[in-house]
């Protein structure tokens, strides 16, 4: 037998598999995740996926098992409600996520996922929807406080707004906002870089932060750059709660598509 004809294909297979290592973007999909937001997130990733990363859902059970870490390029926790995230991930799940990030992984949290990545959630303090409490991941060392631009209305776009944000390069972006927070005193922490600020809020609070954690990092955002005018037009056509607000105040300002550029800036940092 001519062994080179066996060795070379096997070597090629090994190299190919090594090339696919850490090539998957995992999107959390379990209790609490907004399914419409998840669809928007996946669409935005496909638009912005210049590196041809694989895209897969992952649930709490998968995260706890831990097998995903060897193939993950990043883990994204999308918008929704963070208390169910706590219910499913507290303890073993969050420890797997922390181990992954500390050893060089990347966590991205959008809105609820951004709150979830902070040390303390301070949501609607004193209001009917109040959520106050520490969080285990604590990638951002301080509090995530919101909603910053308008009161939040569950399962509705009545509280949606356009967030005007400035990126670190001073470019300005118009982005969908609904219930998100800001990162309190973000500039005071040595392991935190403020990537974007709300320019239509008092004191231009931090809208997106990058937190360095061990060998990895967490990018947390209070806004939704994954939402497009096209996706919101569907909600208008179906006359879902808050559709009039979308039609009059939100969709027209997303038509410049600057939010797509911002989303690419975020994904480009993984």
C-alpha cells in the first residue's frame, strides 16, 4: 500500500476540521427570548457575515453541557426578558458562559442580553415592571439601568423609540430602541471601553460597552441594531400593538439603514 495516498487525505481532513474550529455563532433560544427579535438577529447576522460563520441556536441545556465551547466564535444572548434567563442559566449555565469568555470567547448581549451581562439589573425602579437584582455573569462591573428613553410596554412597540447613538469614531447612527438600558459610570471601570453613547439622552450615557474578561470579552448593548425597517413593516401590516408608533416615528428613521453599519461594527469585533 502506498501510505502517502492514505496520509495526505487524512492530513487534509484534519486541517479542514481545524479550520472550522471556533467558527460558529451561537444564538441563545430558550424561555424569555423574543422570537421576533431572534429572527431579526439571525437576518442581520446573515447580512453581516463576511467571514461565513456558521449560525446555530443553542438552549440552556446545551449551554450547561458545554460541548459548544470548542466550536464557538461567539455566544449571543438576544432581547426578551432576563428573569427567565436567570431561571434557566443560573449556576451551571452561567459558569459555562463565564469559563468560555475568560478563556478567550466572546459574549454579545442585545437589550435583555445586555442587562443580563451586567453586575446589577436596575429596571423600572419604583414602577409596575420593576426588576432589581444582581446577576451572575457580571461582565460589566456596574449597574445596567433602564429603560432610558421611554417607559417599556411588554409585547408592544408603544414604548419603542429611535436611539441616536455615536460610535467611538464619532459616526452617528439611528437605531431601534425598546426598553433598553445604559451602563452606569461605564467610563470609571478599567476593563470597560465605551463603544457608543446615547446622544438623545441626558449626559450621553453609555449605550454599548466592551468589557474585557480574562482572555475574552463581552459586548453589551441597550439598543437593537438588528431591527430593520423591513422587519417592522410586517408588524405595521399586521397591526400589532404599537404599530402606529412604528409607522409614524420609527420606520421612517430606519430607512437610512445606518443601523446595519452599526451592527456590522459590533459583529466585526468578534
